[in-house]
C-alpha cells in the first residue's frame, strides 16, 4: 500500500501549557498529547513512557491523575493546513579508514531533524482576522498589536515559546487501523510570506529540531 501526500496532516502546538500535580486533583484529557517532564515516585503516569517523550492518552477509559511531583506539557495541537510538509533525518559520518579498509566510515550517532511546512495564509470567514495558528507564527518574529478601532489597544510582545509539531502520515486510516505519527519539538528560524498578484497569499517556514526528544509513534485510530 502506498499513500499520497494528501494523507499527511500537520499540527502545531505553540507555547504548550505546563500542568503540575498536587493540590486540586488534575486528570489528563482523553486523546490528548502530553510530554512527561517530571514523574513522582508514586506517579500513576505510564511507566513505559520515558521523560521528554510525547505520548497520547487513551481515547476512552481511565485517564491519569497527577500527584505531587508530576509535571506534564499539554500539547494543544492546531491543524496547519499545508500544501507541503517535509521531514528530513540525517547523521554525520566519521572516517575510520585505515590501510586494511581505506574508505571505511561509521555514523557519528548524532541525528539531525529538520524540514519545512508550506501552506496558505488563512483568514477567518466571519471577521477576516488571521486564524490563531497563522498569527502565532508571525508573533514568533514580531510583536502583535490589536486595535479595536475605538481607542482600545492590546499589545503582545514577540514570543519565544516551546513548539511541538505532529505529522500524522496516514490521517485517512480506518478506525482501529494504525495511525503513524512523527512528533518532535521544533524551532522555526525563518518564515516567508509570498503574495504575488496572481497567486494566493501563502506562508512557508523552515524548521529544525528544538530542545527535547522526537518520537515515531504508532496508535490505533479511535472511532
């Protein structure tokens, strides 16, 4: 079975919320992505999920209740309506050649992850304001000043938050079949906003792996 690029869906979580256990009981939400930052000795969080690795909670049934010492990042993924979503993996090499094997090389073990996302600038149908995911990407590079038109202003300085990207490689999977995800923390060093007179206004960004761990993730598709 082969899949076209139309089966791939891109999601971004910008400035994910930190959730800590203790005090009022907090329970995870169903079918939601989290990253375990800290785990208490008596934690009920899944034992087989290492720290700093994204995981998704069950779509049904019992959720996880945090205890004092637990800390999660909640990844509120928003869909990025893409025209292209590229994901590149690489490792460098070390020359281990000698007179017995002059051309020998081994991998250096340092994996680099990068790529690009391309799509259109999306405006709200009712208000024509940029949708949140587009505005939040711009806010990575410049302040955001909102003007009510009646003398009320809201100033938001540029931000440098954590960002996670999720790529579902087969979003068209049938219920109970396996969804294949690539989830990684990213940093976005550049954004381009082409807008030719005879073209749709678009948004193109390069990205590189940020601080944290990336994961290839398989999970059955929920109904």
